[in-house]
């Protein structure tokens, strides 16, 4: 498994690569077949399936604000 960015992740599973991206309005999922037998810059992975759904279609409710992180026992509140 390798992380691609803050809102995305890529899973390498044998000859398959799965990319999941959390976007502002939904989730994108791409599945690729790796073409490891090609040499040099001509190598491109073959798209097997791509899909995208909004959070509303998935039944996910987004909140406007993110709660602050919980304070750990090693930190002290500053007033």
C-alpha cells in the first residue's frame, strides 16, 4: 500500500492497482491492470474500471466544520 496524497491512497495488489480519491463533493475509484512487461516511457497501466459517486449518493452527510483535535495528556492548556 502506498499513499499518493493527503486525500488519496493507492493499493498495489499483484498486477492490479486501486486508486481511491476523496474529493470535495464525492469519491473517485479507479482500478488499473499494471503493464509491467513494457519497457521505458511507453508503459501505461490499463484502466479496468472507473467510478465516481457523490457523498449524497453514498448516504454520507458532511459537516461544515471539523472538531478540534483532542488534547493529549502531555500537553497543557494555555489561557
